[in-house]
C-alpha cells in the first residue's frame, strides 16, 4: 500500500522544479480575514451573536 501511494504521489504531484513548472495555489488566501479576527476566535464571535439577524 505504501508503495502504491508513494508512486501515485510522485506521478501526480511531482517535486518542485521537476518538469520546469511552478504550480499556483489559487485557493491560498481565500479565507483571509478583513477584520483581523481569526478562526481561533470563532467561539467568541458566535457567543457575541455573529451571524444572527
């Protein structure tokens, strides 16, 4: 099983620099906070009524 997984990862996700291309990760920063609050503060935000109308 380990060998199969290793071969699949090497085939489908070549190491950086192999094949001479860089992959861009378009999802990075998608959830960036504009308020400065973080996911660690989610419980506090919910307790304050976040999302309630």
